[in-house]
C-alpha cells in the first residue's frame, strides 16, 4: 500500500512540476509578446497566441492578466530569445530554445548540462540543418470536425494533418503560420496550442539503455529555468 501511495505521490508532483514549467514558459512568451507588440491582444497576434496557449494548459486567467500587466511595466526584464545547438549521448542532435535576461549565464548553464550528461555543445548551425521550422496547431478532435474543415485548412496552408486518439495536429510551413492563425481566428476555431517548432527531418531509434541516457540529458536541459523548449530526433 505504501509503495502505491509513493508512486501516486511521485506522479502528482511530476504533474505539478510540468504545470509550473508550462506556466513559466507561457509567462515568458507573454512578456516577449507584450514587449514586442503591446498589451492589447486585439492588435498583437503573438500575444493572442500566447493567451490561447495559456488556456490550453489551464493557466488561470488572473495569472495571465498579471503576466500582461507585469510585462507592460518598464521595470520588467527584457527577455532575449536564443537557440543553442548540441549533441546528446550517442550523437543525438538537440536544439534548445531559451528566453533569458542574461545570455552569459544561460549559455554557461546549457554547456554544463550537455557536458555533465554525456553530450557536447555545438556551434550555431551544427545541428539545425537536421530540423525544419514548422507551425504546429493542436486541437481537441471533438472540437474540430475535420470532415467539414479539411479542404479549407489545406487552402489556409496546412501541409500535413495528423489524426491521433487525443489530439488532431496541423502542420504548416514556417511562412504559412500567420496565415493559418488568421484563418482559425476568423472561423472561431480555437486550438489547444499554436507554436513554431523544430521538426526533425529524420528520426533515430535507440535501445532502452541508450534512450535513458539521452533522456537524462534532455530532462536536465528542460529543467533549466531559461529553457523554453528542447527538440531532438529520437523516434
């Protein structure tokens, strides 16, 4: 009984950690959006996207409003968006998206995470050519009738559509992301999340032991406070 309780407690804390990380990441997205385009979402597509993503992870409305207000203050930090590249154990290419107010601190931490976990930091361009930048829109399948909208979505820029049991995922070219966002907004189709992501051109299979070693490196990177997203090509 005690072991079951500990297992449940571990899962609960892991869920809270993921939620806290998601809230922090979206808070930075909101700050960057407000600094770039102002606090009015009606005139700021990037802020509208960040607010929609906040809803997708059940971020409380008062926290979203507080993040917008804080970002509007002159005292709020300016976050710089930076992408670092490297290899994890067994030659797995990794891209690390960061939002930081201190790039010197961040690059030192990212290099340390790589080196302590069997990886190595790379130069700009060392692995990015193995990925393509794409728009990724995720929907609850129950809230988007694909039979009704599929052709319109393709016309709006959908390059690929994946039906999964719990999610419907629409991929667009990087250049078509804004067009798809406008189309969805005009039709009142609310995505659970809308992001630009790095998608690997090919994927890599590893054995269980090797996979665990790579995931230790990825987890260490994801847990860094300046890291927004980590991309890799593991299958």
